[in-house]
């Protein structure tokens, strides 16, 4: 029998034996609190994020066109300017001088023609980036890939449990220090974000999957490089705890509870993303930790967000 690409990928997955752990953190960003005890069952997990090479095979076999490659439906965005409905995605643009880091629009830009094949904009390409994580993939794109591969996205709890690599209570996936003994453990930002990247880790943007040491489970890039989608709707941990206690079959939240309260007129649900990225820095977004979490609108793709799969 011929062995397919999907079969090979299944053989390469890492078994994560389930267990009970303390999820979240009471010492960092508010959305990570409160800590709470969670039990997860065993599952298989991809050792690294899905790469451009792997995503290319999926597209070649299925003809999938990503959300960023399609014009937006005007009915979904009433009042939007026509130019904002063109195929586009979100790209980091380094400011030329210091800016107010309280305003992310100082470095995030919607770039027409940016997509997974053109990660920095229409003039860029993924040539030479086969082993780098695929980016500019929205939630429906990663779901389509998972269906094709016979896998699924991890829940937030599964992702965090795996990222901790058996280190209960440690701030980082490798221990208590960000740079133990001066060693850089992940692809993050060194220097003053967003204007000065010292690149002490050797990378300005994404890095090839597996460029840094694995965690205790043998998983690569759980921290840094790219954020990763999970299957859970974003909501405060306090709501997740109540839902879990009220039901023996928690659903990972509800779409309507995941809307961004800061944007009452935009009703786009959000999923949890985990792990931080190459843009996380000590002076901004210290989310290069297993407990860190953010809500990502399901219709938005960016240059620093990818995914990996699980199988149960």
C-alpha cells in the first residue's frame, strides 16, 4: 500500500499522555487569571507548526483558496470602504522611529495582496521558506486543512498542557528564566519593540520549524515563532471555569461570548491563540509563555499566526 503524505505526518506525531495541571497564571496579564485545575485526556500532537511545504500540498490536492486571497463580502462589513474589501491580510511594518506602543495601528497594516504565498506583501514569496510555518491563515483555512489531514485543532487546555512539557508551575516552556544562562530558547524579539530588533536569535521574521530546542514532550516552537490557533472560543478564564463546573461536557465557550467588548459594533467571534510570536518582546507583549493567551477574530489572518494539529 502506498504511504501518503498524511500517513507520514501521522507517524511523526508526538503522544501527549493526559493528566491534571494548573492552567493559567496569576502573575502576568489579567486574561490569564485565575489559575485553575484542568484535566485533559491523552492525544497526539504535531511536533511543530504546519509549514509552507505542508500547506502547499494541501492546497495542491484540494484547490483551497484562503480567506486572505478572496475579496470580503460587503454584507459582512456594512459601511466599509471598497478598497478595504480587497483580498488582503495583516502585516507587521516596522516604524522608522519610536511610536506610541499603546496603539498597535502604528505597526499593523492591512496589505492588499498579502497572503500565505506572499507573507510580507504582493512582491514577496515563500521561496526558500518551505520549512517555515505557514502564516496568513484564518480560522476557516486551518479547519479546512485539519479536515483534509484527518486531524483537529487542539483545545486551549490541550495546547497549554503540551506547551508546559511536564514543567508544572514554570513561567516558560523550558523553566523559570527567559534566557537561562544567556541562551535564547525561542524565536522572539530582542531589543526595543517595534523599532529595534537586535536579532540575537538569528531571525527577524519566522524561523524554520525546529530551529530551537524542543520542550519536555519533544515539541518544537510551542513558544515564539508564530502564534497558534486553538479550537476554543475566547472568553475570560472565570467564565470557562463556571462552564466546566456546570457541565461534564464543556464546549470551550460560545461564539457570542467571545466578541470583543471594546468593539461593540463589530460582532466577529474570536478564538484563542497561544504561544506568542517573533514579535513578542520584553517591553511589549511578554506572551512567550504557555499560560499566555489572546483572542483572535476568526476572519483575520496575520503574518505571525499559524497552527498545528492534534489527533485524539
